[in-house]
């Protein structure tokens, strides 16, 4: 059977801290992001991790929380062309600084060297640690002087618990073998795993069959072998 059960799924909830599965290794990071959103003493924070790690989710969640408490401008790196004029106390949130072009790099550097009263607080994200960013050296140095966090990956036990909880919220009763199959044979970042659970739920309802491992194998053939490395983790769709 070949059906595109991954399409037309319910829209994901807006990113927030409440719908992010953090695991045990990211408590300090979340605390710092809360402080940044609330106007604390953090002046610049750089958050990095590979695709699927949840860095864009956390940037959006921080910007959403900040918007009710301080001026906030959230941009994709490709949209930054000139240093924005922001009011005092503002937060500038820029996703994927790896994608900054020459003008964007100059604009971000200008934010870093602005007079203290004019300098926004900054939340930046990227796929690599500061020293490995393909940016001009003076900008890499400034980013490296920020408060830097790597998003810590979820353990398989964390992922299984999150997937079981997600299934329960959808009214599904899943055999552990279904989730273990997903971890072995599908993309292992949490958003992709939860999308697969959603697809299984939809197929189960449409075909009037229980959400079993045989059904999962029919609708979602393996995309990786057990030996392939896992990705990290990310947001928990509601």
C-alpha cells in the first residue's frame, strides 16, 4: 500500500516552552531563555544544534514569551539587511545565523558594537558552535562571547516517553514495538517521530484497523537502518 499519510495532518501548535520536550540536559538552557524573554541581565545568547534539535522552536517560543513583556523583533537570518532601529530594552531574535549574507553579517555586527543604551538583547541560533560558523571573524568572535548553549539530545528513553504521551493525548494505545520500530527505522528527531505517530493514527482511523506494527510497516517503510546515527530532538506537537 502506498498512501501519503504524512500529508494534510493537523497544523502544529504554535511553538512554546510548554510544548517543547526538553529532557534532563536542557534545564539550565530553558531557565536562561526564560530570563532573556523576561528582560533579565542576559545581553546575548547563542543557541546551536543540528536540524531537528528544536533551536527554531525555542527561538520562536522565547520571542512569543518576550512579546508580552518587552519589544521584540524576530527575523530569519536571510531577512536581516540593515541593523534594525529598536527601542531600549528590545530583544532581537535571529534564526539560522549560518545563513547571513555579507550585508546581514555587517548588520548583526553593528548591533553588537552599538552603544550600550542602543544595543538590543540578542537571541541567535545556528547549526554549529561559534568557532565553526562560516561568518566573518569579528562576528564569530562576538557571537562566541555571548552565553552559548548546545541543545542536549534526548535519550531514547526520553523519546519513547514523549511518544507514548503524545499517543495517549490522541487516544491511541500503542504496543512498545511500534515505537521501537520508529526509533530503529525512521528519522529519529522528535518532530519526525511524532509526525509518524500522527500518520499511523490517521491511517488507523481511515482503514478501521488498529494502530499496529504491521500497519505502520505498510504506510511508512523504513528510511534508515538500525546502524544509522540518531538525530537529536525538538518540539512536541500537541
